[in-house]
């Protein structure tokens, strides 16, 4: 079968491409590299079942030949990215989703939307089941991402109901692992890079806010099972083990052996105070739950960033001497 992945050079898009290729499928990947990186897909470029096109998916998408699936992963996803790219974030969630759905409809392909736990905003219900409608500030700084994804979900359901497109909606909770950018700005990558460089970890607020972190391999397994299931309504995919940001900082300091401690910074506006997925539905319908605990996932991610930083250091030395 042949699948299109938008945002293929991103953190999740590239892992999803690896998974689809490992399943023996063909992958057509699109990315405009505004937050994705060519490094994430460089290992795929010799693969005859992989085709890449540098493209902005807010424009009309033309793909020759048949497609069996369209998986829409393009979007800035880190708060610092979508605060710097507010219009692009709104456009890719709205216009980009429209183009991707239009393509799925034209090809008779199944469609999967990478949605987000941000649709729940700063939640008044905890943990968050799919039936919760959320608590989002539409005009706050995070509104550009949250509302774009909420619109994208509404559009996917409309294409399903009105045009009969076979749609899936994954509400993705905080995910971490290899291929996050070192300057991505999200908490796991920030803390690991800071710890490995001997800098204090930047804890925003008092560190009592919580998140529930899912290792990328678990997340991709959940996405794959959702895509191949017949479940149309939105589905939470995430790890329900919840930690405060201070607990995460302690763990990263412990696992890296850093003694640099923490540096408290102001809490960003509208930063959700708690977040934890209720994954009962995923357990029931997909038989899925995460396998990798935070300690193990962090160890793997620390190894990745150690290698990235070592490579960066040798490149910098190379430039300095050439
Ligand atoms: N955070 C932090 N230090 C950082 C980056 C983030 O304390 O260097 C906090 C942030 O304020 C939030 C949590 O960690 O409460 C998760 O932030 P992230 O940007 O990873 O994703 P979010 O879940 O907010 O989308």
C-alpha cells in the first residue's frame, strides 16, 4: 500500500515513516522544513519505497498515482515554535488539513489527523477522557495551536459525515524521544540538553504543574493501531503516568549525573496546570498501552542527545580548524 505523510521530516512524522516502511509499505513524504529537519529522513533517501518532496501543504497538494492513506502530521508542535510561527500554525491546521482531506477524498484514501491533548486546554476535568470538551482560551498565545487543531478535528469529522471519508483522529499527549530538535523548546529536550551541557535546568513556574510523557516508540505503535482500526471518533494516545515538572527535572539530573541544579523561570501564559490522558478507550479498542516507562525512555533519549551534542562539537571543531 502507498501512504502520504505530511510533516515527514518532523519528530513524529519521521518515526511514522520508518514504521510504515518497516511494514513493507510505500511512503510519499512532504515537509517544508520550517520545524522539521532533513537529518530526520536522510537515512531514508536511498530507499526505493520512499519518495520525498519539499512542499508547503497549505497549498493544493498534487500526488500522482494511488494513495491508500493520508497521515497529516505537519504542524509546529512545540509552544516556542507555534508562538514564533502563529500564522503558519493556524494555516497548517486549517488550510493544510483541508488540502490533506481533499486529497484523501479524491484518492479514496483513509485519513489520519495528528491532533493533540491541547484540544483540552487547561483542563477542568482530570484525567482527560475523549468525551471532555476542553477549556481553551481561543485568543491567548497558545490559541493558535489549540484552535487550529480543534478546527482540524471538526473538519475531519465533517469530511467523514458529509463526504464519507474514512477518518481517524489521534489526540497525542506529550511525547519524547530521539529526533526531537535540541532547540525544540519542549521540556524533555530542554532539560536533557541543559543537563548534558552542565547548565541548570530551566523549570517554568514552581514546577508543580504536571505532564504525562510517552516514549515515541509507544506512541507510534498506538498511532499505527488506530490507523489500522475502524475507530472514527477521537482517541487519546499517551502515557498515563503523570509527573510534576520538578520530578522530571530530578530524574534528568539523576540519570545524567548533572549537579547543575535548577533555575526557576516565569510560567508561560495559559500553561496547563495538569495533563494526563485517560486511555481506557485505547486499551479497549486497540488493546494498546505504553510499554516504556519514563526512566527507560529518558535513558534512550539521553543517549541520543549525547550523540547529537558530540557530533555538533566535532563539527564546530572541524569548522574552526578548516
Ligand atoms: N517547561 C519547563 N521548562 C522548560 C520547558 C518547559 O518547566 O525548559 C514546562 C512548561 O512550562 C510546561 C511543561 O514544562 O508546564 C511542558 O512543556 P512543553 O513545552 O514540553 O509542552 P506543553 O505540554 O506545555 O505543550
